[in-house]
């Protein structure tokens, strides 16, 4: 699939339009593939946040 970021003037871009036209089962497969490819990074990030908090913890005033 071609990935480009050309503004179509209505807040949509070609990538959004292409993804809107994907069949629902293909969207699910793409999402599952992305999660599988990034699972370790997500787990590592979540572990880091659990241990150390997020980068902005010392900056928040609430």
C-alpha cells in the first residue's frame, strides 16, 4: 500500500482515505500485525512507566 500524506483540504489525507476503504478484516489483520511487531516495545514501555513513572511526572502541577 502506498503511504502518502497529501492534504485533501477536508482534514483527510490520502492515507486516511485508503485506510477507510480497506475491508474490515484487512484492518483487523493490519492492527494485529502491528501489535505483534511492537508488543515487546509496548511491554518495555509499560514496565518502565510502572517503575519510574512517565517523563512528565515532575512537571505536572496537579
